[in-house]
């Protein structure tokens, strides 16, 4: 069973629809017992960093997620804010993230010559695959994904970077450390490219 974590800060219906298209039913849940039984997890998220962490703490889900990810080694996919919450901290807030990645979240900052670039980074953009992974296997040519974010992932370990995207400068758009995957874009809004990401995740 795949559990989509429902903590009141995610675009979860679209994710469930994508998995349904792949013939994989998913359970949208905030129940720790359901999460405990899941063989894969998806942590979505829309909104700001402190709001997301606060909702997870209020829902009593931080402990069970740490257990599943750190002790049980359950594969997990973080999406957008869900990906950012996997880092240590964010410039957007004061709360501590899960710290599953040695990384932090930084706000886009552009020089005068890049004045035409708006924040948030919104819309379709291409990605560059930096290393082979089960998550990136057999992606369509020139893969592109849908982004909506003002903050980006900045890992301290370059080995964790699976994909990068350019918006004024290159930033990490996908991270991976063992069984933990974080995507800054929205695969559930990215048509065939996003469908392939979900399909690959199902095979991990």
C-alpha cells in the first residue's frame, strides 16, 4: 500500500489520480496506523515551511514518519513543500525540518541583469539529469516539469543531486539519498513526465 500523507497542506487528490492511472491505489491518510503499514510513502505539500512542519507536529505524524524513514527504510517521495520539509531548515521560517537531507532551503535572489525573472518560479521548465537513478530511468527526451516555488533546495552534499533546473542559475530540483527522494516540481501536474516519475517510484 502507498500512503499519501494528509496533514492539511497538500494537493493530494491529483497525486492519487496519477497513481490510479498507473493501476496503483493509494490511501490518503493522516492515521499513524495506516502509515505504519505502508510500503511506500508520499509527502506532498503546498504553502510555507513553518506551516507545514506545524501541521505535521499537530497531526502527531513526525514520530511515525521518522520511524518509517530512518528505522524501517521505507521509500518516500517528497513533493514541493514536502521535499523542502525533508531538509534541516529554511530561510522561509524558523522551525526545524526533518533533516533527512543535509540541506537547507534558500530563497531565489537575482541580480539586476536577471530582473525579468519573477518570483515565484512558476510554470514549465526543463530539468537536467545529473546521475542515473531508479527515479530517472527512461524519462522522455528533454524532460520538463511544472514548478511553483519561491524557495529552492540547496544540499551540502552534491552526491544527493539527481536533477538540476536553471532559473537564473542552476538549482537542485531533485534530491536522492538512499530510499529518500525529494522533487521540487509537481509531478502530478506534469503530464507524461510526471507520470513517469510516479511509475518509477512504484518500482523502487
